[in-house]
């Protein structure tokens, strides 16, 4: 396994079980993940889908690890943007660590092959916003009201 290219950490005043539920429940993910619904039975080897509100697949992959309520890892391939479909899969891992009355949530994005810096920047911009939405939802019961960011520019043909 390669070293993660993107690592984002946040602290949430919640239990690991509450954070796990928010990560794996489509009714909750739609409130913090730009309207996307997570879909899976969360068994190792099962499909993972991130679905847009119009029913189209945003991203999909396979569950690599599911250790409730402490670790979830999936392969991830962006499907909704034509230019991104040819990119190699990425591995996304959520690690939850109980710290008293809070959870440290670490999200890492690991690429198996070299990826253009502008693509990496998309994750580096997106994950903090997603986690801020998750934190706000769990701590206040209300979604974070922010504008959905535009996707990064398409990768260059030189790759």
C-alpha cells in the first residue's frame, strides 16, 4: 500500500457509533455529502455506491474493510464526470478513534498510481468540506449550508 496522498482529520463531539451511522446511512449522508446517498451492505467485497439525487452514480467501488464502528475502507472511482472515468481507483479509508466524549475522524485517500496534482487538489478541497458538514450535522442536528464546489478541471491528456 502506498502512502496516502490526502489525509484530513477532524474531531466530532459524538460517539464512534454515531459517526459510523452517519458514514454508512444514506438518509444521513445525503445531508452532508453534497446530496449524495451512500449505498452498500458494508460487507467486505460488496459494492459501494455514492448516488446523486437524480439517481446517477457519482462514484463507486468495493468495500475493502468494514470494522464498525472504527474503520471503513473502500475503493473509489469517480463515474459522474466522463473525464475522470479513466483515472485509476483510489482507496478511501475512514478511521474513527474514540477520545473521551469525542471522535477523531481521519480520512485518507491513497492512490496506487501517480495522479495529476489538480486531481489531488479536488480531494484536498472536498474532504474538509464534507467532514465539516458531517461534524455540523452530528453536533447540531442541522446540515451545513454551503454551496457545492465545482469539480476540479479534467485531467490533462499527457497522463
